[in-house]
C-alpha cells in the first residue's frame, strides 16, 4: 500500500512561480512592477471567475514579498519560507475562508491579532478568500484597520462576486481583474500536462475539454483528471462526449445548417438523437450559440459577401433567450425544440432597412428619381349653377383638442378642411337670399380655397341654426373661412 496520498492534477500542477500562471499576464506585470519600484499597497482585491488563479496569485505574491533575499517576483524553489507559504505552513501568511469566518467577532479577533509583528517573515499577510461572504457588520469592523493597517500587515482579498463587496472596501484596495482563460491557452497547458503524465490524447478531445471548462484552468484540469480515470492512458473525443454528454462538432454544425435553412425535419431528427443518447441539451444550446457566433464573425469580414449577418444576429438573440428556458424548464427536449423553431422564424424575418436595401439593389439606377407623390387637384363638381339649400360649411379645425374631433376626421395632425355636411346643412326656413353662394365653375380646378371677407362670412354664419353654430364654435373650435356648394347625393 502506498504511503503517499494521491494528489489531483489541479493541485500537483498548481503554479509555483508567476511565470507558470496562465492567461493573467497583466496581473503578473503589475505586481512585478510594484515590487521592483517598491510601491507595494496595503490591500489588494482579486476579482474574477473561478479557477483563474486568484488564490494562487495571492500565495505567490506573499512568497515574493517574504522571500529572505526579497522582495522579488521570482523566488528560487529551494527557498524555505517560500515552500512553507506554498504548502500553507507559514504562520505569517494566514488564509481565511470568508464563507465560514464571516462573523463580526472573528473579524475583531483578526483586527487585534494583526497588531503583533510577524514571527519569521517580513510581512504578515492575510488572504481572505470569498470575501463577499462577510457580513455587513464584519465589513464595517474591518474598515478602519483596512484603511490604516500597521506597516507590517498586507491584505489580499479574493472573490468571484465583486458586486457583493461593499464599495467602502473596494475603494481601499487595488483591484485586479482576473480574466477567463482563452481556449488555446487551456489546450496548450493540458497538452503539457499530458506529455508529462504520459497520456495519449487527441487534440480534438483537448478542444472539447477546454470548451467545457469555460475559461477556468482548474475546471479543465479536473475534467482531464476524471477522463484519465475513465479512459486510462488514451483519451479520444468519443470518450469526452460519452462521459459528459456532449454533442459532436459535426452534429452542432449540422444543426446550425438546419436552423439557418429552416429544415424542421433535420432539427427534429437531431434532437431525437440527442435525447436517445442522453446528451445535455443546455450544453448543446451553448455550443450551437458559439457556432453561430463564429459564423457571424466570418460574415462580417470584408471578403465575405453573404450578407447574412442580420439573420444570424436575430437567431443568436433567440438562442440566448432560450437558455433560461432550456436550463430551468420541465422538459429540456421540448424547450430545446421550441427555442430552435423560434430561431428559425426569427431568421426568416427581415427588417425594413434590409428590405429597402434589397429593393434599391433591384431597381435600375436610372429609375431612381424623385416622384411627386402629391395627388393631383380634384375639380369640384357642381350640378347646378344656382346654389341650393344643400350648401355646407367649411371650417379650419384647430389642433387644440384633437380628442374631441369626430371619427371621420381623426388622424389629422395639421389644421385642415373638414366637411361638416351633416351638422351644417341649413334648414328649410332659410331663404336663398339669406345665403347667397357664388358657384364654382366645373372646369375650374380646386387648387386652393380663396378665403373671403371674414366679416361677411361671420354675418352669414350668424344666420345658421344655433345648434350648428354651437357645434362648430364649442366642439370643433372652428374658424370659418368659406362657404361652398356640395352635391346632395354625396351626403351621408
């Protein structure tokens, strides 16, 4: 029986120098310059996704500050203090789990302990992981010490949820953003590990592992460790797909083509295959979104003339909206199919701008001339030269109260002529002499109405029935400008 306990790959391959830290060059450069220039702050806040090197960087920084011949960014492997810090045995580098030590009493004890000088190192360094888990009272108890700590004390906070950290804490720290590690860098590191471990693995299998890790090196190393336990010394892509229920790159490509072309039969067929093989629909949806995103980037290149970028963008919007539905819905398969059908319909739609551009490409350049869309003036038809009692009042309607206008004249946004024939028809009691109207010749085109004398119009309108005048004055707030003849047959 072996005496040494097995260590997982994520622990054995944990970086021991800043040069081994993958994907965080901006952090390494800033901390290295701070050490070289002697501009070492009293508090640091490391923010970023899980498995990107926050806690490891805190340990490496503590080792760099406390090296016997330091401070220095690079520390020899034979340094006793450096080895003790990396193993967690150094008394002057205290790592605290914020999730389990989040009470105000524990923070007060920390505040009292930091007043004592370090026992064997240059600095006493407190590394608080998951600092966002501290309570409100614990944060407040830490404020004064964090702002003015003793010269021998340094704080390093690490968190994956920076929005939960109080702004008063953030303002007292130097903040470092740890980024998600790109897939090529993860693949390169995994390949290095496999070569050292004697593992034969396909490149396409490493690509699948890196995609599953979603930017976290620790996640990728844990996945690789599990696959080694499952497959032994040889790892193929089929093994990765089988263990984690992933869809192959070819299936995702076929699904992309089916969605883009609106092939419902192929979509249903591929979905049934996913269900029979027990694949993860949510993961397949994420991979499909990545595939469409890659196609969108390709379509935006100047060399590409496909012009499908708008269609792909609308499909991506539907896929993104369907992620929550697939992940938290009762039936993953049904929700997955509905999301893809919606994406197909979204890809078929066209925006107004796109339709106009298509039409402009079809119309010859010579025919692209401005046309007068104003309708020609319509002549006024008069049945008799002598005015009859079927005369109507023309009024200019003000926009002061558009809600009060009758349905027949709704939608008029500018003052315009409104035919008030129903309300303004004179009664039989009025004689022809009382309303003398000058007929308009049939051949004369009705281009513009000539406004007559306002006083004359007013005197004539006073002879109208009281109900008609009240209707125009109060309801329509009209301004009289002419009186003209209208055919009785066109009245409603």
